[in-house]
């Protein structure tokens, strides 16, 4: 599946690592939006992607794709993107995050303050001293996000000790050779892509990671309808599916 954006060729490969890995040779950036943990698409291809990264290919990981097992895989993701979800350290609660202020970074161009409910992972394992890492989205999680018992994803003494502190849920990285990376912990709910600011931030990040030119007002895209978001869905609609309610959310989000 190939899409077009001015001066870019964008190809989509579903269901994991491409059957023909040569299609990744020379790629400016690779975006992974897929299962994480032991099922992460890069798990069996760490050395292959490391070679691509050394040759300048950036990596963008979205939602579950920011999680990979500890040890060498986790160290690689830290190297490639600046941080990752580490079990028994990071947590994955659902909460409404409000983003009022943004850093002066190319990725935030044209992005206006917004709030949205998602499965925002936090307390990520970042590079030491945040070397080469710039937080992009930060918010203070409510106490309710630590109400679950301790577990690999639900809570631990480390994260509880940080209660009430701002947490970085999206970040950009660049290494000494100029190779870039981006991590974004949101993206659990498909309908959130209908939020113009949520979507613009990710589009900006992808173009930035590829060393592309991000317009002053951010990468443009049309506002989406429920019908747009229903296209190419792999899942059956649930009994509680309510498109009218979703459309109202879209209109409320994008009316400012």
C-alpha cells in the first residue's frame, strides 16, 4: 500500500516485518504502530534495523510499539528513539491528559493545546541524563493512574515515588550522527486520530524524523469524519458502537 505526500514515497506494510526486507533499504524513517513486548516486529530483526539506523534510517514508535523486552532489545530502542516502556518500571493506565504548553520544537508547529483520553503510558526508561532527548508532550497523571496493584505494567515503587510529577509521553531524539527518533505512548483508541492536534503532532514528528521540512503551521491534513475513521477497519463494530457520539467528539475537538 503506497501513499503520496509532496516529495515523499510512503509505503505501508501490514502484519509485521516486510516479507522483502530490502524495501527498507534507504528509508529515511520507519514508523512502527504494532504489538510490542515479545511480539514487537523488531524483536527478530534487531541487528537488521541497527544496520539501517547506522546508515541514517530514523525510527518512530507509536503506542504499544514503544514497549519491548528489557535487556538488549530495550537498550536498542533507547539507542534508536531515546526511550522505551520498561516492564516493572513504566505503567500503562487510561487517563485524560491535558496538554497546555509545548516546547519550542519543529514537531509542535501548528499544534494547539488539547486534552484527550487515551492509554498514556508513562515513567518511560530514557537515556541517561536525557542525552539527546527532548520531551514533546508532558502532563501530570491523576492519582487514579496508580490505583492498580503492583505488576509488570500496572504499578511499582519507582513510579509511585514520582506521583504528582509531570510525565513525558511523547519525545524526540537525535544522536551525535544526526539520526532521529520519536516515541509516542498514545494511540490506543482509533477514534483519537480524528483529533486534529493529536494527528498533526504525529504527522509533524514523522516528517521531522525523516529530516523533512515541516511547515510553519504543521503538516496539513483534512479533518476526519466518523466515516473516514471507519475505513479499512479490521474489527467488527461492538454492540456499544455509537458513531453519533464519536462525531460529536470530533466536532468538539476540532471546533477551536
